[in-house]
C-alpha cells in the first residue's frame, strides 16, 4: 500500500512539475502565450482597434502604419496591449500595413511576428474629383467603393457651417448650380458611417483651393553662413506645382527660377556671395488658374565674414576605451582650437589645444575654433563615456535610384546598381572585423529609417553618387543634419579620408565639404535616425568622376569602412 501511495505521489508531483514547466515556458519570451503577434484588428470607419499579445518586460510599444509605397501614414507610442488608430483619411483600394515594435526595459527591441495588412474598401470621395467648382455649372461629386455596403450619409458644410445631410444612394451626387453660383464659397463634404467621418473633400467656388504657404527655414532677417542654404516650407496643399525663385536683393536680379517637387530644397553655395542680401519666394499654383496662386517669401543675408566650421574629434564619444588619446581638429586650416574640461564656455575660458587629450574617465570636452577676421565656430560638446561594446551595428543604405544614369562610356550604368556594388565592398570589410551590417532591397526611405531605428544601429550610412544640372560639377561631399549633429565628427573623417584617395585631392573645388541638410534629408534627420550620414562619393554625370568610381570601387569601399572602424575603435 505504501509503495502504491509513493508511486501515486510521485506521478502527481511529476504531473505538477510538467504543468509548471509548461506554464513557465508559455509565459517566457519564447513561449506561445508570449508570442508577439496581433490577436485581433477591427475597425469602424477610420478608427482601427488593434489588439496584441503583451511582451514580457516591455516598457512601451511603437505602432507604425505604412501605405503601399512605404510612406508613414500613422505613428504613435503606447503602453497598453491595445491601441486605437484614428486615421485622418485613407485611400480607396490602397493597401496598408500595421507594424508594431516592443521597447524592452533592457534597451532591446522586439518586432511583431507578422505585420497586419489590410486594404481600405470603405466608400470614399474619388481622387478624380476636381477641387474647383465651375461657377455656372452643376458640380458632380464622384465616389469610389460600394455605396450600398452600409447606410452612408454625406454632410455638406458651407464655409464651415453644416447646411445639409443627405443619403448616398449612388456613386455620384450632384450639387446644383443654384447653391453656389456667383458665391465665394468653400464646401467641406464628409462621408459619414454611424456618425464617424470616414472621408472628406474640400471644393471651392470663386476662391483659391490652395492653403497658405509658410517658409519654415530660413527666416526673414537671418544672417546665413556662406554655405548651401536649405529651404523648407509648409502649406500649399492642393497645389499642382510649386515654383521657387531666388533673387539677389543687392543687385535686384533673379538668380534662379525652378519648379520643385519637394517642400525641402537645398540651394548651392555657388548661387550666393558674401555680404549680399537675398530673397526666396515660393509660389504654389493650381494648374493654369493664376489668380488662385499662393506665395510666401523671406529675405536673408549672407554673412560678410566666414564662420568657422565646428571642431571635430577622431573617436566615438559614447563608448571610448579608457586611456584613449583623442584629437581635436578643425576643417579650417588656420583656425586655433580652444577647449575646456570643466563644462565652462571655451570661447571665454578655453585652453589652446596643442596636444592630444587622454580620456581615463567620463569627460565633457567643449571646444571652439577661432581665427582672426572670421566668426568663431559654434561651441561643440563631446560627452566622452568610458566603456567598451561587444558588437557594433551599421545600416548601409545604398541609393535606390535606377533612373539616375551616369556617363555610359565609363561603364557607369545607374546610381542604384553602382552604389549597391560599392556598398558590397563596405559591407565585406566591416564584416571582416565583426561589425554586424544591414542593407535594404526595397521599401523606401521611411521603411529604411524605421528598420534602422528598430535594429538599434550605431550608424546609418546612406551611400550615393551625385549629379549637377550642367554636368560640370565634380567632387566629394558628405551630409549631416546640423552643425551640432552627433554624427558630425565621423562625417568630417569620412570627407577627409575620401579626399585623400580622390584623384583631384589638391583641387579645392573638389572638396565640397560637410554640409547641413537642416531637415531636408530623411536619412540624416535625427527624428528618423539617431546617428545618420549621407555621403556623395563623386559625380556620376561628370566623366572623370564616373570613371574614378568605376575604377576604384574597392578602394572607396575600404576607405569608408576603415574610417568607420577607426572612429569606433574596432580596428
């Protein structure tokens, strides 16, 4: 009897142990219950309700929605195991993808097992609708989708005031000419599903459909350094085209008139002269309706004195080996560098830099460059943190522009192919030293930067070749976002080392320097990647440059990789 009891007890204990093991497994990061995946997604109109399995030790979640072109249409940070996405608008028959990332307490990230994909098939206003009403004709509203799928209604608002709600019983609805003839009016139309607005359309009679334009950068009255000038504006919605005009106010001449497709533009320093005043004017137009154009302008002056470039250093500052001797350098040949180690302003209290500084503990180095008859550089701050890192990760983003053709006689085909080939050399060299690298096949800039951020890379490097309007420009240039960007030092090192191997290294025009995108380049923008650089290795539309690229891909790739290895103290 005792033996039977012992056997039964052992079986029970074993059974309980198995149950506890299974429960523990299920609740672990690898277990079924903690598989990071969507459990349910539903919607009412433009509101999507997303549910997913919570991740152990997640401090919060990042939810991102992409359209079929990998443009981000929604992004938010949440802490719960469900989210409500309230879209402003979605396009009929467009495909979308919801992606989720868990930020873990230890700093790691975990991506949802499979993104959720859906196609928007609710009733919407057709993109074929013209936003301008013809004053003396009826206006026919076009709908996409199945009007009889639900009990859809349409609100009609005149200059912001609701004047009618009608049932949608067809794929068209006609606004009678008597409603708006000879009236300056804006109608805001809304498709309603159970009181939720799911699609909107603004149409206009005898008034401009274009929203006001505001130039965000530069600002009127700015004193700009002699450098490329980034122009950024907002507004101008519904415009069919944008025109940029640059005037020299000093000589009262038009310098440049150009149609632009982006709201972020870079104007070359070649267009400017020191001590001169300039005007940038942006005009948004709606086809041939000249009277409906909207414009904005700003005036600024190019500094009469050169402003020195910031001081840079030769090593990564957030993980530096104890005992490392760091250099402080200036891109300006005759500048003197002054620095402090106590946090004070080196412009006032700085010690002249004459020899390398040894970093034995966490140290804040502030530095400024000075030179007679020139403006001081900005004060740069480098917070050196003593430590080591087992693995470094680099995202290599080769140009994805097959339409950018090079000088064919040199063998240069297109930018995408040749920069992908060049990137392979960079990747091979980095891998030889244990650096983990990532590349992309397709997707677009928003997807690349999102992946780069998710992967937690130490560097996001975009690799491009350049071109000019007259095909006479040559040389190397490197881009960061601002003069105080964290990636500025590495960018200067890349620029210097590339010029050391460039076939016209003594030609001052060839060294196009480190430039500032001011938010106009996504792959260096800190809101999209924490540590980004874009390098233009040479000009593919200039014969000698194109030939140099084709003859020296391995050398260029190894030079870029070796610079990265040196900066991060890997080699």
